[in-house]
C-alpha cells in the first residue's frame, strides 16, 4: 500500500517503499546542506594528506569545503572572533572544532591574497582553501597535465601542482605580518603576558581579545591568603612541586619544582623524573641563590604558597603549546621557556 505521508514524490521514488533507493547518510547531508547552518557546522572533504608535504606551508584546494580553514594563527591579520563551530570531515568519527574566525592574508606567486571568514582549527591536518568560496570571485580553473592555475577576473590568484588527485599550492606569509611593529607578535613571543607586563617593558598595546589567552588561562579564583611582606631577597622563599604530568616529557620528566623568592619574584623551575629528586634539586638551587645574593635563606614555605606563580607558569605553558600546536609530550620545553 502506498504511504500517504509521502506526498511530494511518486510511489516508485518513495524511500519508504523502496529502501534501496535511499542514499547513504553522508551523501544525504552534503546534497541537502543548508547554507544557513554555516555558522554552526562546516564541512571539509580532506581527511589526510601526503606526510611529505609540510602542513603549514601548503594549501589544499578542497572542492567540498564550505570555508577556508587554517591550522595555525600566523596568516591571520587580526584578532580572531571567538567561536565554536563543529567541522564535519570525510571521516564520520573525527569531527573537529573551529576555535575562531577571521581574515587571512597569504602570499602566492608574489601576489597577496586576502581571504575572509577563515576558520582557525588547531588540529586540522592541512590548510584548506574552499573552492566554493573562491567561485564567488568569478573563478576560472585551468589544468595542464599535473599543474593548475586559478584566475579571478583575469588575474592569477593561485597555482600549484596536482599530487595524488589533490590540488596543492605553496604559500608564504607576507613579511608585514612577520616583522611588523604591531604588538600582537610581541604578546605571543613573550608567552602571552598581560597588558600590565607589556607596559612595564615599554610596549604600548591596545586591549584586544586573544583567542589563545581565552582558551588557556581560564581558571577558578583561588582562596585568599596573606603572607608577611619580604623586604630582601631570600627573606621568604616559596617552593612547590607540580605533577605528575601526563604524558611524560620527551626526556621522561613527570614533575617540575618551582622555587619563588617573595621579595624579588625571581623564579626557578627544575624538571624532575621522580619526586624523590626534589631535595637534591632544592639544595643545589638554594646554594646557588645564596652565593648570588650573599645572603642566607631565612624562611621556606612549602604549603602551595606560590600557587599564583605555578598558575602563571602553567598558563604560559598552555599558551605556548596551543600557539605552536605542539604534542603534549613537549610540555617540559614550554615550562622552561615560560
């Protein structure tokens, strides 16, 4: 009997009566993709690329991507607008999340190309250029053997090679974005410090939202505590151990020891493979500080008194890791840099 609920198609085309005619789920989604849903869901076809291609120096022209997508922050010309966009990939089990959206400037064939509404996706395996977005600029595609050229309004905008059926184009970042005198690079180079710290260094910076800071420095406010003011170095020193860290660092370290002088705010971080190494590392650091200051340590606090210093180090570590897209096992190098 014909299903009366199916009133917009013929009986022979009814999926309910003829289940074999129903397209696969992924094809259905792509075929009936709703443009109004772009702000919450984006689609990308590429799930892997040749590992020999540097992922941050090449663009993959994707005919199914709905947005331009980048896995690093360097090409972005300004602060990103924080967002939370789910990105559906060709692999149904590996959807990604875009953390921001902004404008990108890249240099290809000695010409600057500006791309708007680009998504920042840290864990994307390669940078994607949406062919659908480029078509809005009256795009023309020319192919000659294993090379291709994209032109818009008679001007060449991208070219490259066809490798493993993928259109891949090399690119660089304009020098102005790398060596300009703006304050955002200094904010990143110095481990994402606050505006007050930049001011102490003589760098005048306007207040701007930093995506890395927002995602790496969120924390619960600590309980209030009070310590007597230390007037001279080594009058009061705070010590604490952070760990165990997962995964272990490349060198096998699982902890780090922090030593903070309350008067001068001088900080020392020592990497540890075992917690039993704390005493030896502290003893060596104590002798070095006493020789440097020609003073004797008077008061040692080990009850997490310098949790603020630990938080600062951990926040900088997370910022550096997120900025560089490094695997978690490199946390020790980020701690040393912080």
